[in-house]
C-alpha cells in the first residue's frame, strides 16, 4: 500500500504539471493572438478583386447581408503579409518605411489611435511613433516626408503579430485608388469567408489562389503562432496520456484497497456506521495522496512555466487560479474514478464479508 501510494503520488504530480502546462500554454497563445497590435482585427477581411472586376466585386460585397462596412486600401496589408516599402535617407541614415494608402472608411475600421494631430490635409502623411523614432523627428510641425506635410502621429503598429515588434509606417488617406483591395467588416457571421470564396469563384478566381484573394485578419494572425500551437498539441497529448495512466492507477489501487478492507468495512457497518460514513472514510484515504501530489506539483509547474514564459516579451502572469484550476480538475477526475467502487463496497451487505468468520 505504501509503494502504491507513492506511485499514485508520482502519477498525479506528472498529471498536474502537464495539465497546468497545457492551460498556461493555451492562455499564453490566446493572449498573443488577441494582443493589441495598434489596429482592429475582429471580423475584418481583406478581399482582393481580379483584374478589371474591382467594381463588380464591390457591388457583390455590398449586397451581402452580413457585410457592415467596406473600405479600400492599397500597398501594405496589415496582418495578412503583403507589404509595400520605400526608403528615405535621414541624417545619412537609410530608413525603410512601410506604406499604406487607405480611405476614411478603412482608416476607421482599422481603428488607428492618434497620439498627435496636426490637422487634416489633402496630401499629408500620418507617421507612427516608430517612424518618428527612426526618422529622428522631434518637432513634427516643421517636418515633412517626401516633401509632404505630417498630418499627425499614430500609436505604434505591429504589422503581423505582437512578437515581431513594431514597424515604421507612413499612412496616407486617399479618396480614389487604381487597384484597391477591400477591407470588409462583417457582423461575425461564421459563413462569411465561405460566401466570399464562393463569390470570387464565380468571378473566375482559381481555388489554388483563393488563400490570397480572401484573408481573415484574425485567422492570419493566429496562423503565425504555428510553433506555439504545435507545442500545445504535444503537451495536450501527453496530458491525456498522463490522465489515463493516473485513472488506471487509481482504479487499481481502489480495488486493491477495498479488497483488503472488506471485513473492516463490514464490521464498521455492523457497529452502526452508515454507508455515507464508510464512503467518506475511503475517499479520505484516496484524497491524501492527491493533496500531497498537488503540494509537490505546484512549485514544479510554476518553475517550468515561468521559464517557458520568459521567452516572450508579451506574456501572461502566472495567477494562482491557474494552478488551483489544474489541481481541482485532477482531484475531481481522480475521485470520480474510485467513488463508484467505494460506494459499492460501502453499500454492500456486511453479512457477505463476515459470514466466514
């Protein structure tokens, strides 16, 4: 019994650590995907039209009931990877700037935040904070970019995801475009992407190219965390295996324990103990190894996940509720695996186990 309990404790330590790790990785991944990038991504799609069919595609988009707003832009596409860059020399230093031209609707859909506003101009540029730093601008009211005035300063933008840092952007508002891409805001309809795909198929877009023509900003950002997703899958698989082994261990231990104490249970019931009291007595015996394993697993899990999270500059905090949730889940599942056998033993007629005495 001592060796059995030690084995169960070791099993539970592994299970709790694995479950805690899976939970922390999932929370961190979700945290990264929904991290503030300097622009909105929720329910936003980039729709590219085939050559010569830009107006046709827009007309079809406007007829879709789940489409709320449609903006236009050219050059750099946020979150989806397409980019347009231009260099500028400043104080003998070459600076590479990302270019983004968009209309007022697309600007509002992205939800850019202004840090400073120097007044709307018909041909002025908005610069991000990173652009200001790289250009070494201080008094923006007297500075220009490519001989055009600066309309304002925007908060920094992470073009792809929060792990890749901020990039220097030069943004210009325009009313007309030669070859626009559309920034489409939906109401969250799950069938929106399928509808966009079907519409573009009718316009002659081949299936092989559809990934470029229809792009969800949220999905594009999530796809950049493939490495973290793979880590989560591996940890989840081993967590399931650890759970199965732990459950099997508890079942085996409970059967062995009950068989050893059948006569004791029968005598307790003859002396007046109720089935509930006998059940609580047995469950108390099984719960002690679980509590010991929890005490051992928590510092170990905290140390492992703190070391893993140190790889991310943008990370979650290791809150106590994460460890409590993992420990409570393991405790409940482990107890459920033995409660049936324990209840059967506690409810059995004591005559069956003492009639040979």
